[in-house]
């Protein structure tokens, strides 16, 4: 994972929790930090459309996109 992400300008963490805990563990274990986040905390799965929406938002400058679909 480290070799894949090393030196990337933008790393987007996509997670099913509000606090991006997986990204925190990645940073703690590898020293690689996510630059942007697409998060959903409703307990519902993240859909393909939500990921597309989230990536578009990130590319438009949003650092933290919180999804609420299916709530």
C-alpha cells in the first residue's frame, strides 16, 4: 500500500464512518495521510453514484464530503 500511495498529491479516503478512522490507521502505520475524505455515517452502503458525486466535489476543492443518501 505504501508503494502505491507514496508521492501522490491527492489521496481520497472513502469510508463508512464520520471520523475517517481507517485513514487515521493508514497514517499511523505508514505515515501516508489522506488529503480528502468522502464519508458516510448513516450505516447504509455507499453507492457508485455517491462516490462519483464525492469525487466531483473533491475535484472542485471540497476537502470533506459527507454523504447522507439512504438515511
